[in-house]
C-alpha cells in the first residue's frame, strides 16, 4: 500500500498566481541525480512560480535529490511494478495477473484519489502526466477524470519496454496497453520524445503531438572540433545509462581483436555514468569516471575524440529503437565532437543523425564494420571536421533549451513568453 | 490451346532465388508458361508465389522436427506434403518440379502419391537424397551399400542414433514407388547418382544451374571497391565464410595465418560474419553477409581480384560460376564438383586439399596480375558458353516437355527450346 512520504506546500501553492496551473503527475520528481528528473527539472524551470505542483509516485528504492523547493510536492510510494512469480509457467502468469489486478483496482485507485485531491487543492487546470510504467499509465486518465480537467501526456519511451523489463504477464500487458492507448486518445496534447514518436503516435491515437526532447543550455555547448587531439591516439567517450549492452560488448570485442588500435592509433575508452559492467580476460583500456553533472560531462567529453552512441539491434527492442531518443545524444552533440552511432538504420536517432549528416553511422553488429567505420572517421580529417561541425549545427538547431522552451509552451497550450527564460 | 502449367516446390523464394526455383519460375512465366512457386517460407512479394506454412503449421512443424530428432528420423513425419493435392496450384499443375525438400517441411512418404498424380521433376541440390542421413558423405562409400554403421552421425544433418540403414531403406522403398525425373547440376553428382542404388528407378538428367550472365559480368572493379569502402590499392580476396562442414573455412583461416604479403589485402567475406575478426587491423575486412538483391551481389563480386572456394564437398558451386561470370579467377579444391564445374585449369585453379597449397595458389594470383586477367577472361567465356540462365531454362523446358510427352499430357510450349538437355535415362 502506498504511504505518503513527503508533502510540501508553499505560499504560491495557495492560488496566488493568475495564469494556468498544472499538476505534474510523475514517478520521478524534478531532481538533479536522475536523467528523467533532470529533464523535469529543466521543464519546471520554464514555468512561472505557482503554476505547477508535483504529485510523485516514487519507487521507494530511489533517492532523488529534489530540486525546485518552491514547487508544492507530494510524494507517495509506488506499488511494485515487478510482480514476483512464485509459481511456474501459466500459473505464475495468472498469479502475476491477479496481483496486477489487485494493484489496479485497489492501490492505484487510492493513489488516484490522493493525486486528484492534491491537484484540486492546488487549483490545477490540467494534468501533465509523465506516462511511464503501468502505474502512471493507469493513473493518467483516472486523475484527469477525477479532477475533471484536460490531460496532457508526456512519453519518453514506448510502454512495451517497461512492461517487458518488469516481466508483466501478457494478459496484464494487453490491458495496460489498452489503458495507454486510451490515455493517449484522451490527451489534449502529447509531448513526444522524438520526431518519429510524434509522427507515429499522432497517426495511431489522433492526439496532437509536440516533440519535446531533452535539451541543454546552448551556453554549455563547445565549439565544433576541427581535428583529433593527438596523432597517435583515439579516445572514445561514452556517457549515461548503458542499456545497449550487446552493442557495447561488440565494440569492446572489436578493440580486443584489433589490439586496442584503430589504424596506428592507440584506443582508450572513457565512461561516464552511474554504473558500468564488463568482464574481460584480456587487457582493456577503459577508464571509468563515474557520474558527473551535465556541465562536467560536456566538459570532459569534449576533450575526447569520438562519442559512442549505441542503440539496440535486437529486434525485440525495435519499437523502442524506432521511437525513443537517447538523452546522451544531446550531450554528445553539445561537446562539438563527432558522434559514432552504433545501431540499426530504423532507429530514431539514426534517422535524425543521418538527416543532419551529424554522425558516422554503423548499422551492423559485425566487428569488422565497427572497425571500418571507426577507422573511416578517424583517418579522414575532413570527414571528422565536417561531422563535428554538422553535429554542432544539429544541436543548436534542435536541442537547446530555447527550442525546448518553445516546444514545451506549445505542449502546455501557452505562449512562449508566458514561460520563464532559462535560469 | 492450353498453356502448360508448371509448379515449382521448394523451401524458400528469395534466399537462393537463382537456384531454388524462384528465378526459373519467373523466367517460365516470361516465356508464356503458367507458372507458380509454392514455398514453405515466403519472404518476397511475387504474386505467383504462395506460402505453405501458417501460424498453426509452424508449431506443428517444430514439434515434428523435435520428434524426428528424438527418433533419429529425417523428412518422414511432416504431414504438409500430403495436403498438396488439395491445393489449387497443385491440382492445376501439369508438372511439378521439386527443389530443396530436406529442410524440415516435406515428407518423402508423400512422393509416391504426388509423383503418381503429376509428372514430377526433382532437382537434387546435394547428395542427401542418396544417403542414410548426411548431406555429403565425404570419403564414406556406405551410401552405395545401404548405409548403417555410420562413421559420422554428427555431420549435417546429425542423428542421435545410427538409424541410417533404416532411413536408407525407407528412401529406397519410397523412391521405388515414385516416378521422378531427377536433375543433377554437375557430372560429379551425375556419377554419384549413377552409382546410387537409390536412384536406379529414376531418369537422370544432367542440367547445370544457370545465371544471368548479363548481370554477373565483368564490371568496374575500382568503382565497386570504392562503393564498399575498399581502398583502391588493396587486393581483394573474395570468399564464402561459412562454418558448416563443407565450405572449407578452416583452410582459408589457416591460409590467412601464414599469408605474409607486401601489398594491402582486403578480405571480402560473403555469408556469415565474424570469422576473420582476429585479422582486424592486420587486413582490411569487409563482411557483406547474405546479399539478397542480385545486382548488389554481382557488384560485390566485381570488387574481388580473386575468389576462394575451397569447399571440401560441393555438388555444384553457384558462387564459383557467378565469380567466373564476373571474370574473376577462382581457386578450388580437387575431389568435389568444383574442378569440373569451373573447367579447371582453364577457368579456375584446382589444387589438392590443404592450406599450404591454398596459400601458394593465392600468393601466385595475388602477385601475378597477368595470370589473374587471363584466368578471369577465360572463366568469363566459359561461364557464358555453359551457364547462361536462358540456356538453363531451355534445357529445363525441354525436360518438362519430354516428361509431359511421356505422361501423355504434353501440349506445345509457348517457346521452342534452343538446346537439348543432356540426359541419361536408366
């Protein structure tokens, strides 16, 4: 059962502002230590004081460093989305289905009432829901209905990924996906994580979509590099969550076979992020730098030669690859260094990068192709310079906070001047 | 006058279209035949190609596959071919031409029924139809005497227990109850069929496969290299990378271990990927996988300076004649169909089966540009003279007409054959 963790109110929460008010319904609050929270932190920074309150249904294992002290916030704990199965096969699936049903009918309903009460007290004119995982999918419609206000949805990844990762049984999956479709159809507007997702969901669900992609302050961006750092070295940078493990493993295997050399250059990999796992029974040249702030990350990565962006080849992840957009790509393009994209040609970032000629693309898991494409990038000075320049242009054209603010205003149904400029 | 209606039956449509009946079906349609291709698994969009498998039948097929493996049986229990007579395409066909039947969907038990209902032709793509379980018997001669006491149950297609004598007898029984014109693409296969007790009931015909010699033709090698990202000064060694028992990959790998050459080399590997990773950084490696689209495949072959095809067992060798048609010199091993098919030594270099010989021959061709050119030119001429696809279809058409005439259902075909099939009637 959910327990109330935090409740914070502030003077502005008591209806002193004149403009529209939004209830942010999310499973991660605006914070500084989780990617999703960082994005919400940016988005909330655009909103005038008193225009947003936040109801968070938080996974109790997470410990976010919450930002925006001025935002009224209520945090309740999220019911387990990974239902343990004690029985084998279909009986186990039935057990999971019944547990999901209980959560849906009892726990989620209770959370929905709490959220609606919180939102109504705040005087919210609309629910802005980050639709991620079965709990949030179920809550989106319910809370908007209870409050009798319009629903605005924001999707970062297709729901199938979450359901698969949490081993949700197929009966519940079908019901949850139907709830997702219903929430999307009911949404007045929908914020998509990529251009491909916007196009796809708009045609599927008929809701108006606006692309709101994790972006960065243009002031943090570095000028495009004109060449590599050293004659005899190649430093590959990798930042963020390492979800595409097969691709990453193949990069490491390629370098192992090539004795950690591309052409005559010795290769080093530097990894920034919360966690990285690998094993090897031969020498490696990998340095782990841990988690860094965005500004630090850009600074460190910009001193490397090439940014590695892996994405799933596995057809199981085809939907995710086609519709999601990795936030690390924004960081990479801000570094002014060329991106080496390693993923299928149908992937949404691949299409974006190809359209802007902003990366060297490797559409194969074969080690020979990884080697050849890396070699092509580092042995052709003009290609290197041009790719870096195009990447920088793509960043300034699509991925700065100014663009994000404009898109976000449209999503909320506001004028861009109604929002604050970035702080 | 009634159009002749030919039905091709096989495992796939697009993969191996040049020899699995798909291109033949299309050419027959071009020539005015009513033609249909019925395949277990359809990936292409040809309107006259239909798929046998359904969602339900896949599950049944998988169960039977497991059952056959458990009881060491091969291509006996699948029910799907018994349903052919209910299919419109089969009912309407004047003649049925079978291709690959041993890939796990067809029961040989259906042959007596099917071949008595319609005049039938069966192209043997390998010797499996003549053995107790294996696709290639290599040095073993037990297929001539009834198999049993199999020396190698693990080679393709493996068995759990030595059931080879039973399988051989089952084939014999079923073949003797069937009426089929057998097509063999090489004299090597022809000789084997003539020696096989299992084939004694059949009419045997030697009809080599054909290729589009306009498409598989010498091209601009430098341009093709550039398209594949191969530096223009690199010498390109084309090869088929396949780890099965027959394609000689281990000889190629051993050869590269010792290949010490002053000029930069590109290994251009078709089919499987990852077999040459250990040479990353030492040689330039381009792996193109299985190229479905014929013109892209031909262009890739055109990027080669020479082609290695050291198969240890080969019933024909399509890639060898395709590279010949592109004017590329090939290296093959003795003891398979390849020396005959490539007209070695005129159209290829044939060497004894060992890595050292392969190394010597490869080095010779790498260093001697004139030899490469001479051998390549002659290979091109030989392929045009012997393996043009139109010629292949002429021969096949002739065979169909003869088979139909014997069955008393012949009708004049829309096009006259230009060359007779080379047949051996037993």
